[in-house]
C-alpha cells in the first residue's frame, strides 16, 4: 500500500509566536477583546502554513513523536487519524493548532496554576462567552505539544472504514509495546481485524520507520500487533 509521508516541524512552529502572544497578553491587560481576536487570528493564519500539500491533503494517520527519545517506541506520544479526504490530515492538525496557547513556548517551564491562569485570561478576553469551556483542552494539547517536537504525517488513499479499523489496532499494539501514548481510546483493544487492516498497519509502520522511528521500536510494534490481534480474511 502506498503511503505519502512528511514531517511537520511542530517545535519550529511553536517558537514563532512570541510577538503575537505578547499582543494577546497586552489585550488581556487592556481588556480589549478585538485586539485579542486579532492576535489569535494572526497565530492561526501562520500555523496553517505548510498544511496545504500532500500528504496533509489526504486521509490517513499522524504520529506525535519525539525523535530525541531513541529507546524503542519511547518517543511515540499519540496516534491520530483523518478518516476522510474531506477532512484530511491537515485539517485535523489545524484543529489542534487552534488551541492557541499550546504554541506558546514561554509557558512550558511555568507552574501549572500560573499557566492555567494565563490561558483562562486569554480565552476569556478573546471569547468572553465561551472561553472558559476550552481551557482544559488547551492545557491538554499543550502537554502533548511539549512532548512532541514533530508530527509524522502519513497519507493514504483508503476508505474511512479501513482507516478507522487500522487506527484501532495501531493504538492497541503500540500501547502494548510500551509506547507512552496519550490516546484515550482503543488502548485495550484485543480481538480480530481484517487482513487489509494488517497490511495498512504494516505500511504505516514502514513509513514511520523511514521517518525516524527506531527499527527496534518498529519490531516491537509488529510483534505486539501479531500477539494481540487476530487477522481475518
């Protein structure tokens, strides 16, 4: 199966917004929601760049990954999917980039309570009626971004059903092989999957290895898959 792969430099992107976040924090101090909205739009506009070409325009998979962790699957932090070309990989990544404060590296070393206070103030300034609803999501995504300097984009021309089936077995087998995934679904799946899903999972692993995952980690992943999932015709 053909997999189109690329690396999205999340760490590089995160270091690009000090001016915009300074403007947003100034808007908070001035209680100026229009200024806050402008700063937020500027962040989102830049963040979308680089997500308009293949494989970001395809359905498929994306792996949040830390290439500095060389121990097997120790750097694999999240396995996600885009199950339709109508909402492709790039759009899924864009959705996460909308949790704006996750892109602010200045918050990385701060106390959690201080970070929550800053994020809450920013959101309430830009979104007075609904901002408080998104604070926890911003903090959760920020934690994932801190762990993952890159995102490996793996696009394919497969059906929604096949991508979803393959996601389930990739997550379950990676978790069983020791990957510190932050996924909250499919972690404990054990059972049957189609041969086609196995083939797609293997193609994803091959492409992941070609884009930085260590070979011993891929071996663990394959072995885990064969142990916990039974292929069907």
